[in-house]
C-alpha cells in the first residue's frame, strides 16, 4: 500500500475509537491518510488524535470558523486512491444512499470519483432493519464495496451482528483490493444475465425465475478489477452503475443474441449466466388473447443458443465461460455442454443443492475446465461466489494467454 492515498471518513459510532488503530496500521503499510470526520464522530474520537496519527489536518466543517477558509470537498474527493468510510453509521449510510450532503463527509462522497469502501457498524436491531438492508444494497448498486459487519459483542451489551470488522481485516481487504485493482484493465468482459421473456401477446410472456443476481455480482467483481464490462441483461430488479459498465437491456432471446453478436468480437472474456428461454411462441399475437375457449394451445419454437453461437465464433485469444443449471446428473450434462458449446470452463449448479440456483441470495457451484479438472465450492452468498468465479477466471486466463 506504499504511497496509496486513503481518504478516511469517520462517522459517529462507538467503533470510531478503533480508527486510531486503523490509521496506525495504514500508516505502517506506507499509505498516506487524510481524514474527514462527521461532527458527531468527534464525540467518540478527538480530531487531535486523528490529526496526530495521520500527520495531516482533519476536515470536519465546510469552512474554518476562525479564518473563513473554505474546504473544497470536490478537491478532497479527487485526492484519494480509495475513500474508506469506517465506521459507517446507520445515519450516514442513509444519507449516502439518498444523496444527502449536509456535512463535509457526505458532500465529499457525492463528488468523489474514486472507489468507495464502507465498513458499517451499529447495534444489531439497527443493522437488521429493512431500511439498513435496502440502503446497503443501494450503495452496492452504486459500485460501493460494503464490508459487512460481524457478529459479536456490541456496545449496548447485546450480542449480534453489527460489529465493525476489525481494523486488521479492513487493511487486509484494502491490500487485496489494490493488488487486484488492475488485473483486468484493458480487457473487455461480456456478461449475459437474468431471464429472457418471450412474448405470447402484448401483455403476456413465457419467462423463468432467474433474478439476474449472479451475473450482476460477477459484473461487479470484474469492474472492481479494472475490466470494461458489457452486461447484456434480461428483465431484472438489479441495478448497477459504474463508469466502466455498459448495460444493454433486452427482453427476448432474439434481442439478447443480437446484442451478443454485436459485442462478442471486441470482448476478451465471456461469462454467460443468463437463463435464456429455450423456446418462444411461434407467433406473438398483436392483440391480447381473449379467454373464449376452454383450452388454449401455443406453439413453441426453439430459440437460438446464444452461448453456442459465441463458442462457434470464438477466437483463440477469447476465453468463454458458460453456466449449467441442472436438476439431475449435473456434472455429466455440464461436461457435455462444455464440449458441445466449445467453452473454456463451465460453472455447474445443481438445483438439488439447497440454496443454489435461481432467485436465492446464495449459490453452490462447481467449475469444470477443459482438462476436466473440477473445482468445488461450498454454499455461499452470490457476491462471494462471484469472487470465486472471477478468481478462477483470472488464474485460468493468465495461463491461457501465455
Ligand atoms: O443448454 P443450456 O441452456 O442448459 O446451457 C446453459 C448455458 O447456455 C448458460 O450459460 C446460458 O447462459 C447459455 N444459453 C444461451 N442461449 C440459450 C440457452 C442457454 O446462451 N438459448
């Protein structure tokens, strides 16, 4: 972390006292640290302590009350390599999630262009509150890296989830973050995500339960590592915003195919996680079908296999990963798909594993490569599964290029 510029935002929770240790650890690693404190945080740790440890003035107000000098929050936001907010209180979190800028910390967040990492800390009921969950998800959708709070003893005397992760872990995260930050820079990654909807008539469709979450998490992970991502997304509730991200929203498999065909040639890596409908109605009725008859037959015809097209048109320097979601004989089907679709690896998940697959926040995967090596992973949140997937691709892709 030598020479890395870290802007540390401190908000007003009891965990603020640990920030003195965090600053010492960061300085020991050779980082330069500047701090912005919310007014409330100075009740927990003094600006003098923070200034002494960082060897820099501390920023609290928009302007200095003695001499009228103005602190330029825009300049402050441009200075760092990373803006770390720790501890992040429920109050500051809700401000960040909603664009409030009523103090220097929140105003700087709104104008900062660098990566932002937050380490929440609050009492267990506050952390478990739906509004906190929604606000954290919202920050994550803006590309903010959230370091989830831990289970443990809380200042209230209660025990539960809400404890800020220890300073050592924050430093470890930052080391890892800086190490991987440029892993995929100058590479374009094409990702398909979500379901496709196949029109029956103007108001009805055939679809599936895919949430798109897995593909969006993989997109986030590649973006964190410097890649340019083209995300071709079927209809989902997921939101993701990032300067290096181009999202192309599609509805049907045919739309998705068209966008993949337009973008695959310029991509270095493809990860196809979309749950594409295998069939579509042969005819899309132009007006809403009336319920006159006792039964209704809709003739379905086969959709194109988009991944098959990408595998067929794969150049030697392109690396392609597919997904196989199976209800039975997952490994065997995965192996067949890897070959028939000309893939470099396939991510297999079996719906027989509890908590895996569609519309859950967790997944359990195995990855099969071309040499038939199988890497198996445990059940974990989809954000962590994305980490495993991208770590796997990073390792294989570096071997593959040389
Ligand atoms: O053959 P199957 O549909 O099980 O293969 C799944 C993989 O193929 C996934 O990676 C999925 O995104 C992709 N796929 C596709 N186009 C289709 C069907 C599946 O790209 N029409």
